[in-house]
C-alpha cells in the first residue's frame, strides 16, 4: 500500500508581513507603556515627536503671568539669525523710533515706540498705526497741557522659530477716568516674509488647535470665576462674556512669542475703558 505524505501548506509572504506588523505594534506599545512608567509622559512625547501644551503647576503659570511686564524692556531679543530686507540698514530690525519722557505737576509721560525696520507693507501699516495712535496722543497731551495724566508706552521684540514677535503695551490714566491698558502685537514670519496669525503660529509649534482652544476656555472660565467671587463681596469687577467670539482661536489677534511660550492676550482696554486683561500661556 502506497502512503502519500501531504506537503505542509506554505504561508504566503503577505500573511507573514501582516504577522510581523502586528508583532511590531505590540512590541512598540509595550515599550511606550514601560517608558511612560519609568520616564513619564513628557519625555516619551518628545522622543516620538509628539508636541503638546506644556504642563505647568499653578504656581509656575502664576509666576509667568505676574512677571509678564518685566519682559518689556524697549529692545529686541534675538535668538537666531535672519535674512530680511531692511528700510534702514544702519538700524536693528526693531528699534525705538520715538522716545518722550516728561514729568511735571500736570502730567507724567514715558513713551518708547518701536519701529519695524522691514520693507513690507504690513509692517509699515503697523508702524503708521502706532505713530498715529500713541505718538499723536503724547504730543496732544503736551500741546494741550493736559492735567492729571499718566501715560506710559513700552515694548519688547523677540525673534524665535523664524518669527519676529513684537508687543506694544500702553498704560493710560486721565484725570478721573478709569485706568486703561491697550496692548497691540505684530507677528511676522521672517522666512515667508509675511504677517502670521495665531492659527499658523500654533501649527508651526506643532500644537493642536483643539488643545489650545480648550486651554483658553479653561483659563478664561477660571478668570471669570474669580471675578464672580469678588463681585459677591461687593467689588465692581470687569465681567467677561464666556460665549464671546473673541475667545475663538481664529479671531485672536494679540499674541506674543517669548522663550518658546505663546502669550495669548485679551486686552479688554483695546475697546473699553478698563485695565483688565487676561493672558493665556501656551
């Protein structure tokens, strides 16, 4: 009797490839889990190139916000080289174009206005706006001999991640009117040679817009909660509209980049007579 021995069924290359992929995924998952336990989430995220909003303690965040005005030194801080066409080659890319310091029994003025030394229409439009808004105000105070006026304008510029970031900070107190804080910013992509908005900046930092939006909502909600607590004690405090469109990332115009942080600024004095402002740090 003849016996036939059947040949073993061959496994296709496609099946082997699928098995190998599955095994690799399992191994990677185990490595990630072990890595998180040993090194922590942040280290693992950096290894795999996963960028997310920096986690800070409440104290660290409060310190950054409290020290925000200390950043404003009327100068430019450069962390990288740049290649841009200047209007005046003898000057820095940002320099003080108007400086006025006068103090008497009627008014106290201390103004330092920046000039964006870039041959670009968007930059020059911003320069014109600063001149017409802040320089004109200073000259009018002096010309009219206004009384009981405290007027300060200061700025800071920074170059980071191919972005020139500029902030202009104005503090104004006139007679019996409430103190007013006005903040304007200008952010310019030196590589693409054009102004950049917050959405593009977030993208450049490899952050998810959804996460940034959630951080903004969380911080503004907490700021309003504190205001409500003070109101309950009888204080006259600025109130925020939590449903306002101004808190949507796509509508935010004022932000400043410094030390790898994005300072998102809600200066309510830009449109109202108030010194109240919120700063969300990403």
